C-alpha cells in the first residue's frame, strides 16, 4: 500500500512553497515531501486496520516515525491525512468522468461504465481501508469523505455546464446543492453495499447498479436547439 503515495513537486502546503529556490531549500523540500509521504502511508496502514476515528495522533506519529510538531505542520488530524491521500486519487476519477461528460461523444451508459470502473479501481487499491471503515458502517468519517467528494464532483460538473442542472422549484443554487447531495449519498450507498459483498466482489454488479439508478442527466449534455427551430 505504501507504493500508492508518490511524491510530487506541486504537493506542498502554502508555507512550504518556494523552499526549492536554493540548494539548501531543495534538500529541505525533499525532506518535507518524504515526511508527508510517511504520514500518508502510515495513515493508510492504520486506517486499514481500524476506523480512522480510532487512530490517534500518537499512533500515527509513532508509525510514521515523526514527532508531533512535524505532524501538525502537515495536518490537524489523522482523518485529514487520510483525506489528502484519498482525494488525490478520487480527483483523477472525477476528472475523467467530467471530461467524458462534457465531451458529449459517448452514450450515457458507457460514460457511467467508465467512471464506475475508475472508481472501482480506487476502491480496490484501498480495499482494506474501505472494508475496515465502511463495512458495518464503522467509520462515519470515511463515509463523509466519500459523500463530500461525490457531491463536490456533481457541483463541479454543473458549474462547468449549468445547462445540465434539471429544472425545478427553487433557485439554481439550491437545486445544485440539493441534487448533488442526493446523488452523493446514493452513490456512497452503492459503494457500501458493494463492499459488503464477500470477496472476490463482482465488479459487474456495481457497474450495473450505477447505470441503472444514477440519473442520466449527470452523464449527458443537453442538446442545443437546431438552427432555424422555433424559439417557442
């Protein structure tokens, strides 16, 4: 699992930016990134054994072999470290889904299949972690992390193409928030139901459920009116 967290030159907190402007700064920057990776790898290991709520800062710093002062330069809690790891991977899933949807070149079912496959790859990369946290609803924090990311993905898509948002009562801002939360909780429920299956889990079951129940408007762009058509 430790191989999943890779260092990146852009992976800095605001206070660490610019440390690579000199030779000494470059060396310091490398140390910062290595420390961050150790913390992230430790967070994944420990949260794969028990819900992240049960991982204390003392547990994490001991496993990562860093001190508390160093830890708090990177995060406020073990849950925040875990969020950094999972969101970096989930952001790539989101980017692929949004790109496919906005391109408008694939059938809705195929877009959902591709997005579901990418999400399943993520779930399988961190299988032990999600099993420890979501099977039996043991981690409210992990559930919230997934829901929040799914909801943000829907809001991001709507912000890029507001015409996707279905009509309804209330302001567009309220509908975007309400619809995104509705979809996010539903998708998280599908994830939890699939994770509860005995291993090896059938990926086709998850993909089929997604294609069947998630709204088609989230994976299709509205067609613009044809030129010369009556405007109503």
